[in-house]
C-alpha cells in the first residue's frame, strides 16, 4: 500500500518481521545513492519524516521505520525500551537496509542511533543526529516538559495519565498538542499530514499496548540520561562522520545539552538552527535537507562493502 503525503503518495508501506511486525515506508530514491534510514523519536512515527524524506530521494534511497509500539508497528508482547529498540534497529539495518547506511535519528531516535552505531559501526556509513536526546549541564527543564516526564516516570501514574487524557481529548487534540510541545506551529504543517497523523492515532488496535510502549521507552530513556556514562562512552567511540543538528528553541532537549555534547566530541560537525524547536524535519525541512545533503556530498567516497 502507499502513504499519502502532503498532496499525494510519498512511499510504499509494508510490514517486515523482525521478531515481531515492524512497519517501514520505502520512499524510493536514487538507485546509486546512499541508503538513508530515518528513526523517529518518542511518541513519533514514520509520518514525522513526510516533509523531509522526499527532499532526499533525488540523491538517496530513503527508508523510515516505526519502532515497535509506535506508529503502525503494533507492540505485541515486545519490550519497547531504548535497548530493545537498538536491537530492532540493528536487525533492520542488517536484514532490510542491507548496506552501510546514513542513519538519521531524531530525539529518542538519535539516542538509539548513537547506541546502534557504537555497537555495530560496520552497519553505518555516517550518522545524522537531529535534536537527539542527550545529557548535558543540569538546568531547570521547561515546566510542561518536566511535568510530562515526571508523570511518565512514576509507575501507575503514567498509565493513569495517558488513559485519562485519551478519554478527555480526542486524537486531533493529541496530535496538535504534541506538535506544539515539539515547537511546531500546527498551522505550518500541511493539513493532509495532520489528518494522516490523526487517522494513525485512531487506527491503533492495541491502544493500551501503545501506552505501555511509550512509557517503557520514556522510562528507559530517562534511566540512560540519569547515569549517562555509558552513553557518553558510546558517543566517544563512534568513528564514522557525525552531523549534530539542534534547534536553539528546543523545549524537550535544551540546546545547552547539544553544545556540551559537541564540545565533548570535537570531531563531529555541529550546526545550530536559530528559531527552530525539537523537530527540524517538520519545521524547516528544506533547510535541513540542504544541510544534510551538502554535508554528505563533502564526505569521502563510500567505502567498499564490509
């Protein structure tokens, strides 16, 4: 089947078995270009990439997956922790992408992409991190963000809060509120993409399983950030080229965190986007695509298959 994007189909959709169903959208693209794999963040899905992916396809083959428990990947009995999703991404790169890829991760997807690259560098040609979930100097969080994650962190309370909110507000309000939290003005997003995001929420069969997946992922993400020593070691161990992009208006992951990570990893290229929030692929897709494609064009030629 196909996914309809801003004004029409943007990719071929299918389910692959990676220890359970994983939904993937193949956006197609340049036959002789690199393979780009897009990894969404907490509460996200393949739809997060619909404005950005088509801008890459003249130069690359582009794949976007839904991590288990998110998007159209029904959770089943699988765990949805960061570590479990690192393993899923590893299988996806080996069994679906099939070649060393350009790995692009946003938010939690950035954390997962860092850990996957450090664990199996032969699978990754280059790494692009878009407002990744990274540790940084201790600062008071945005009040709404702090309250949201504090709620998620408490067993029983997080489950109750998600269930109560679902009963109180409809799917459209949930989608619009998530966009605003990420710094996206819903009025700037094509109406068709908002409608598809609402439909995706409505189509979920195992709603309670999706809630469990979101909370498991959020709690494991918070554990990684609470004691980031191994995470920092993984970042330091990465030898492939890395492009770190961060919006200076990000409410979810402070730009100070990104600056700290960039200072600790001086071999990475760091680009700060003024006036941009947590999801540059939705806020400034054209600017981001030009940045990523220009950076990729400057990299050394792709090595022979390993």
